[in-house]
């Protein structure tokens, strides 16, 4: 089998892998991204709250705190460059009692130390002026005007497309089975090939420990926990317009309400240990708790229709200690900060959780600086790098004055497939042309099957269009992975 | 295709949005009263969900004989053919505005229609699985009964072979019966109430006639499987007992919701202006197509009277 040479191998095409690839394409480097699944954004990046944090949650002086305020401020420009929907909602952290009051004042002090712009404590009255749905008795609020929301997979797909357009070589269906250190770098093997590179960027999400330990002794172990979310299709005016963080009176997670870029309300989040990592099931207990908390915190907000429910995984990093006899002991010491291990050309981004989405481009650029330092190639810039990417043109985004001209040029734009959200056949075709080969790939690129009817009106047509454009039998269409056929004989 | 870079403008007395049983009847009745009518249908052919109904049980009220849904649609299309009205197939109403205009889109063209009365005949959509929000995963192999019906009867595709149906309403029973006839294994029909839903003639014909396994007082609390669905946890709502049933397909038949997405712009607190008439399943959910036709005819008459009194 032939060996493919490159400067840097990136393992994993989630948010971090795609952001790192984009950041590295600013330099004159040959980059290959190895992804085990058939698409980007299929691991922990696909289920995420989508919150762009203002930056008061992170301990001053930490890498997180150092990145998050700058990253948050830079996101409007990034989203503009990449044509990604971004909604600046602002956020209010609310408390009803003594414990929450103390926590919130602590967050305020922390936020001031981190220089979070516009941050201020507000009275319970002002909380209810801004968000009349919040239950009576709210005592205090921490208002952060910079908090925003976006679709995590929309950003991930945009980073991928832009990195690929600038020359990053993405290879899907390539699960890494071995990594070995050689004198001038690394040899990485997958079932499909052998790659040699000067450096490796390990962005394998929940598998970053596994990948790293193919070449090095254990230092950090990733232990996921899961949280459940509901998506509500609540009409505007009957739901909050800010991101709401409820700080409860007992220790543990409170309610988070997130107005999405698509106009829904995402409600979470819970926390539970030892989840199954395949398929990420939701838990009845978690879903019930969200409903109970909604009743308590926003009693007048309707909690129907439920558009969707899902679970997300958080990759928690724990320290591993070396024992005397050469064995390694797994500890319960949880590492709070972003952990970026830089070990002789292998850079591992481990346990990057909140605010990982907010900081993804900062992290990508951080990695790019490490790479260019290691390879001494800071000067070798890629003069052809184009930071701009255009998204799939959405029918619903076209101003009414331009509709007639747009529709006359593109016949598929005139065929509305989703009447919940006015999504056209043109968008579905374009998603497939841009690389979506699965139903979830089409869904994440177009928003189809995500509206109130969840595809009951249009799944039939989507299957027919996919079969035609992909040139495959309807029985070969899968939801997201190898054997997830939508139809079976 | 002629390129039309500008919006086409049309005027009409009555705009009918949706060309299923209700919309066809409304358009026909209004046209017979002398009103000018534009009937807009998203699909290439009029008939709506009738076109995916290969089972009998239609027409006893309107045609005095029992025919299939497809035959019912075929006959009604012929009747409509002799009327003097404008039918716009392959066309979607994308917005309705307060100034009594509607924006329509079709291949290559945007049309703005000014009207006096709007008849909303956009039918219904099926209650998604999330209304039950079972815990667990959302693998492939879960779909609504109507979607399954369309794939099987319109596209001649198969959906799976070991099937659980959640909900024993009409569509659930009909699909279970049809799949059983096609040689598929119906593992269970799961119903939350203590008796099957739907029309008694359907219970006779499908559940009893085909001896389909019905589990009453129960619901699904968990979905299993990572790629394709492998089973569900069924909970007895009276005893709290849970058991796991394996399957490769879950069909949900949890009821229908009037589809009023096209009226979003003009809705205030759930009410609509007086120039909007809701009809058929867009108004409320009907059991019989014949009753939907009657509802549409009534809407057509009311609309034409409104036009006259406004002249």
C-alpha cells in the first residue's frame, strides 16, 4: 500500500478539527484531515447548546478565560465571513434565593476580571421587565449583552467548506487504527491507507485519549457525561428572547433556555454520568426534569409543541497518574481548563467542552501558531487563502424584491419541499452537491425535517430527491451511518 | 421555460390554498356560484392525501358507492375539469398578507395574487413522535403512518418487515392492515386508551379481520437501536409494567394537526381575519373524505356570498 505524505494530519472533522484545518490553510502547508464517519460534525459537535458565551464563567487567568472574551467578540465577523446565521440574544442569569445571589455576584466579579463587555447586575424587576415570562420572586439577574446563539453544525460545515476550498484534504470513512512516532514525525494508519506527517493534531473528541495513547503514555482520560435537551416550537412573544441561565438554590444544573437562530427554544440541560456513547440516548429522568424546571422558572411559557428531544455529550477530562510500578492510575481529579497537550509534534485538544464552540476558531488559531512554531514556517503564508465562504442560498433568506429574479434563474428554487419553513428543492440539491450523502447530512445543511412536522409532510419527497441526485436506490439512503438505512425491504 | 424576471400579478375573487378533497370542493362550489377562483396545489396532481389511499371506504356519502381514495380523487378531478376556474399545480403559497395578497411560487415564477376571500384548505400534518418524547435514541426506521403510506402506495417502496405501530387511529390501522397483507409482520399495534381508536368499520376490517395484535392501555417509553431501530420499551399505563419488543420499523399514528403554516403572517392570538375561511382538515380533523368534500363545498358557498356582499 502506498504512503501519503503531508505536513500535518488532523484527526477528527468536528468543530475543532475543521477550525484547525481552516487556520492552518493560511500557511503554505499540506494538510490532511482524517474523519472516521462519512461527514463532518457527526460526533460531539452535532449536539451542542449553540450558545456563544460572553465569558464570565471562566476562572481569570485560565486559557478558557484568556480566549473566550476575544473569541466571543470575534464571532460576528467570523460568521459574516463564513455566511453563518448568528443571533445576538444577550443573556440573563437569574436567581431566586440566597445561594443563587451569591453565585451570580461571584460570576459578575469573575466577568469583570475577565473584562466581559457590558456585563451588569440587574434587579429582579429589571429581569421581569426584560423577560416577563420569568416567574415572580426572581431576585437578581446578571445581564450579558454579548451572549449569542448559532447552529453548531452550520458553523462546522462552513469551516469545513472554507478549509477544503483553500486546499485542506478531507478524507472521510478513515478511522485511525495506529499512530507511531518515527524520527521525522509520525506514521498514521487507517483501514484505507498509511499517512506520514511531520505533525499530528488530535481533535478526535471523545477518542482523543485513545488516539494519543496509540503513541504516548496515558495522561488524561476522557469520560463523557450526557445532558438532555428539548426543542420547543413556541410562537414568538410567548417565549424568552434572551438566553436564560437559571441558577438553582440547590447544587446542580439549573434550567437553560436558548432562543435558536431558527426561532425555536432549546431547553436544557441536565447532567448524568456513564452515558452510552453510541447513538446518545436521552433519559426519561432528564427530560422530565427539564419540564419540571420550566414549570418552576417560566410557568407561563407553553412547553408544546415539542419539536425534538436529544442528548448531548460533554467530554470531561480527568487526570491520569503514573504509579511506581509503571502502571497508570485513573484519578477523579477533573481538569477544568482546556487541555492542549503539545508533545513532540503531537498536539492533542483534550476535553474541550464549554466554551469550546465559542472558542473553536481561537483554538484553531492557537494550534496553527503551535504548528508554525514547531515547523518554523510562520513566514510561509498561503497568499491564495480566501477566508470567505458562501452558504447554501436559502429560499427563506431571499428578500421578496429579489425572489422573482432568483426563481427565474433556478427552477428548483421554485419547488418548495418543506412548507413549514419554506425550504426549496434547490437547497437540498445544493447540499448534496456540497457533499451531503446521508439524510442527516442534508438535514444539517438545509434545516429540512427540523420544523414542527419533523418531516411527516416531506420525508417522502426528500428520499426521492436524494435517490435521484445521488444516483442510488432509495434503499441505499442512510440516516447517518453505515447501516442506518431509512427503508428496508 | 420562459424566463419571468418580474412578479406576475393576478386578481381573483377567491384564492383556494390546497387542492385536496376540501380545496377541490371549495373551488368547485365557489366557481358554480359565478365567482372567479384560483386553486393552488403544491403537487403536480390535485387530490392531496387521497392520492396515497389505495384502500376502499371512500365515496359512500358523496358518490353513493364505495371506492378507493385514489378513485375518489380521480372522479372529483373530472368533475372539476368542467368548471371555469384557474388551477395552478406545482405551486406553493409562501405568504399571505394583511392586504389580501398572497405570494405563490412555482418553477421559474413568482406570482402575486390579489383576492377578496382566502379559503385555507392546506390539510393537516401528522403528530410527530416527539409528542410522546420517548427516551432513548432516534435511529433510522421511525416514520409517520402517512409518510409510510405515501412511500408504499405512491413510490412503490417497502419500508421494513417487522413493524410496530404506535397509535390505533384510522391511518395506523389501515397501514397495519396493508403491511400485513403485503406479508410483513405486525409485531403490535400499541394504543394508550382501553379501546382501539378510529372508525368501528376499520376496527372490524383491519384489527379484527386480520387478527392484528393490539396492546391496549400502553405507550412507548424508550426507543432502542443506534443505526436502525431494534426495539421499543412498551409500558402498561395501568400497571406500570414495562417490556421490550423488538422490531425493525416503528410507524407512528398519533393523530393529525391542522396545517396552518401558510397563515402564520396573519394570525393574531390564534384568530384570523374575517376574509379567511378554514376548511377540511385545515379547519378540524375529519374521519371521512366525503365529509371533507361537504366542508369544502360549504366554504366555497360562504366565500362566494362574502364576495357578493363586498362588491
